[in-house]
C-alpha cells in the first residue's frame, strides 16, 4: 500500500495538486447533465417521452462532437479549445434550463439538448492526454503512465457516481433546475481553470497537413502541386487496432446501459425503486477502488494480457446477473461486477495511448469517451424496452452479450505499439531511449 501511495503522489506531482481538483470539478457537470436534463424536462413538461428525446439528443451530441473537440485540441492546443467549449457548454446548459422552465415545444428543447451535448468540453479525456504528456516530458516509465491513466479513470468513476447523486439531492430538496444551474457554474469556473492551468502548455498543437490550405494563391501547376504536397506533413494514420479498442469501449458502455436498465427494472419489481441509484453507485464505488488498485499490477504483465483478463472477468462476473431475484443478491453481484469495469476501461485507454499517433492522442481519448456514451445510450434504450416486455433478466442478457463480444475482441485484436516518430531522431539521447523503452 505504501508503494501505491508513493506512485500516486508522483502522479499528482506531475501537474501539481490543483490540476486534479479543477479537472474533477470541470468534468463533474458531464455526469450531472444527463440525469439532470431528464428530471428537469420530465417535471416541467410532464412527459417522459419528451424527457427521453431531450436526453437522447444530449447523448447524441456528445457522442458525435466529442472526437471533433479532441481533434481541435490536437491541432490548436487545449487552452483555446477548452476555454471556448466550456463557456459555450455553460451557456447551452443555461439555455436548456430556461427553455425547460418556459415549457417551450419539444423540438426546440431537443435542439437545446443537442447543443448542450455537442459542446461538452471533454475535460476527462483531455486531462488524460495532458497527464500522459506530462509523464513523458518527465521521462516517466510505463508504470507511472499506467498509474496516471488509473488515476484519471478513478476520477471519472467518482464523478459519474457523485454527479447523479448531486442531481438527485438537488431535485429532492429544491428543483432539478438547481442541479443544472450548478453544472453551468462549474463549467464556467472550473472548466476555465482547467483550460488556463499552466500544464495546458504540455500538450502542444501539431501542425496539420491541411494547414494553410485556405490561403488564396494562384492555381499551381502539376509539378508545383506535387512539390507542395510533398512538403506538407502527412496526416498521422490510425492503426487498425484502434477500431477494435473503440468497439470494446462502446460495448463497455452498452454494459453500463444494460445494467442500468436491469437494475431499475428489478428494483421496481421488488418495490424498491429508490434503491436503483444506490445499487448503481455501489457498483461505481467498487469500480473506482479497483481502478486505483491497478497500480499494484506488475509492469511485466503487458496491456494486451490485462485486456484479455479484464474481458474474462467482465463475462464471468456478469453471468450471475441473469439469476438475481432479490435486492441483497443484486447488491452483491453488482458490486463484485464493478471490480472488472475500471480495469477494462483503464486498459483500453492505456492501449490506445500506446498505438495511436501522438499527434492524435486527444482525439483518440475523446473518441473512447464518446464511444462509452453512445454505447450506453443505445443499450439503455434497447434494454429498457426488453426489460418492460420480458423482465430484468432480458436487460441483463444484453450486458452478458456485450461482455462476450468484448472477450472476442480482446482475443482477436492485435495491438502493436506505434513506431517511433521521425522527429524523435532530433531529440536528446535520453529522450530517445525513453521513447524506445515505451515500445
């Protein structure tokens, strides 16, 4: 335990103690807005269908725009992109609150939800990219990089437990609009603090091959065009393995959504509907603990091996969900299943960091987060209907099926580390050795 504490002290020292505070508070609104928008629109409109449409639009916006925001930060740096996105998101969430209170029509409400989702500043994945860059700048070994990803994964898990809890508390004591208003304030204040933190300069923008294409100039001839194109830096290509990693993350999201639907259906069948949030929170807490514990895993156990082990655990530990009939059994099974969630998520982030081009790291991290959101939203909608028609076991069967597919991907996907960049030849000898050691 002393070694783990020392490792995480090194992780925090990479960016200073303020960075994890502002990054956590800056990403907390993302966990608050999904449930908060559902509760707010349901209360103000009196329609669960309208609430579902708005919540779906919010999830869709985040799913499709997340990688774009990541790509923009790769090209232009985190500071300007995050600063613009967090203020736009704060305004969009405020507009959603005002539109809901004004009880406007469904379509404008859904558009407000879409904008609120599309403008999410992606602080979680960008904090990962920043911390990894800080670790590499310090010449850190693989174990410290892995611990940094574990730390960030734990912050995500805690935020997705605490966020809905804050929304539920605000809705119970006052109104859902209070929770979303708090989310808008956190976005403006803590999102700006994350963007302006001195460590933002650790992630430098990479010139894109299309830069300058918009400058007006005489139409060049064929030879001149060939020379110009040859002089441009080629856009870094993604390896094939990244698609398997993204699919695995989307399936992880599907497990989240199916578990949420199954837990809700079973607790309602047992006349314990108020326990649904607590059961899901218990799973998240155990997942966070498991994520922190990954620092104990020896560095000699390679990431592909960890992926396969996590996939096996997801499958084995999710099967008992099919046979749960009581509340206490549900708590037990879900808490044990939580042990496998964070290791899988963190391992996928770690593998992605190894295989994608460094120039597209932020985009790739944001893509993984969007995959989770999209998979969760789709599975929640599908398994919710299955649970209504066939009972909680049908929803849990979706989770088990997703675990089977995750295992198939883990066994069939080959992840090779990215080759050293040509620019590395100009680095000091110790940095070249550090880069070679990572491969």
